[in-house]
DNA sequence: GGTGAAATCGTCGCCAA
DNA sequence: TTGGCGACGATTTCACC
C-alpha cells in the first residue's frame, strides 16, 4: 500500500469503470501494472468491489431513515446482525457507542413500510426499542470514501 | 424504466465493472443495446456513477462516527451543506426528522480527529450542538442498495 | 514493472422490426 | 423507438523479459 496504490484507489472511487490505461496515464504506470495492483488490492481486501451509485429519488423509490436500535440485555451482536440481514430494506448498519446500541440505515417505500419493518425487527425481543429519524434530504454524498 | 433496466441496474450494483456483453448475456440483449440503456440511465440520473467499495479496516484507516447536528435558529440548509462539504471527512449527511436537524457520517483517523472536526463544524455558529456515536463495527453493508 | 500479442470489449453508424 | 449487426480502435489480460 504505497502512494501509487492510494492514488489508484482514489481514482477508482471517483469512477469505478475507468480503464487501466487511463489510470496508468495518471499514475505513470503501464496498464498491466495497474491491473496487477488493482488485483492485489482486491485479493488483499482493501477494495471490496465495485458498485453503481443510484439516485433513489430518480428511481421513484421511497423513504430513507436512520433507525437507532436498543437491544435487550444480553443480546448478542450476531443475533441482531442476522435479523437485520433478513431484511433487504436494511442498507447498512453499525454498532455504535452512546445512547443506542446500533444504528441501521434503511430504505423503504413509505412511512407505513418503515413502521412495518420496525415491528418486524422488534418481533423476537432482541430489539426492545427503536428511535427513527426519517431522511428529508441528502446533504452530502461522496463515493464511499 | 422497465424490468430489464432494473435487472441491469441490479447487475451493475453487484459489480460495476461488468462488461456490456456480460450484462447482455444475462438479460438477453446485445452489448450495444445494453450500453444504450446504461447511457440513458446515467443521463437520466437513475445511475449517478460507479465507485469502488473500500474496506477501511484493511486500508488501516480509522474511526467512523455518526454525528447528529443541531442548528442555530434560522440556519439555512445550504449553509450547513456548504460547511460539511468543506470537510472531506464527511462521507455522507442527511437532513432528518426528529431530535437532531441533520446527521453526518464521518470518517476520521482517530477520536482526536473527530474532536477537531466537531470543533471546526461548530466554529461559525450555524451548528450549535452535536452528539456523536462512534461506530464500533459494521453489522450490515450492502452495495449502495 | 515494461512489452508485445491475442482475445475481448467499447463504441459507432447503419439497417430492420 | 428500440434492438441487432458489422467494423474498428481501445482495452483486457496473458506470457515473457
């Protein structure tokens, strides 16, 4: 992981479909050499993959919310993770310090779906309370930097 | 935006570097036809772009946190957005309902950087209070759904 | 890390349904 | 309009230096 690797990563975050030749020109390396580095970064796990960034508003999709989760005493993180992964509406989730035990970023059709999702999450008793903040607008959105 | 477009979008979310030919084989379309659709999805705004998904732990990077922001009365959203965009540590931010006015997802080297960032954000008075929750671990992470 | 070569891919104009 | 075909230059991806 040298400065050139970092440059390559930054260029791919900016545009994942950039060609190796284009990257090579910017970092003064040949295309095969760039490919070797990218392959290494992928197998090494630094780059997990490449994805399309969607505009959910333009896609006619719905509502996003950040849901704080409060666990029952003695709840295992793995249980909650498994439960969250059952629901495709959960885009991302983190275990956090502070008031709540975890925060889930969810994408649902509308407020009714959110309500239903929250009920579902609480169903088996590992999540005993939630507190939701519905996203009104996205202020900042960067690659995944 | 027909079912084939949705399939194409899903395939690109899964792997943004897939070739048009590969996509075409999966949706029973020729490569040029797939390219036309992807071009249309991009100019139409449904697909904002393509990015690399990084593993920040593997990259030896630091701490992630969710910072709730409380604005001074009369603060404009655009002001705060501009302020947030000045700081590359802010990966994402949303204006939300509920207790806080906005939530920023930030990535910093360590807790000291977080402290410094928060001081910076509060400096001009539009953000009067913050409440941070440091991410202990990522529970769920899907493409960008 | 570079070079060269072969296979594949991106991209365009043109034509058919 | 939307999709397929053909063609050409660019790109990917090797083996080898």
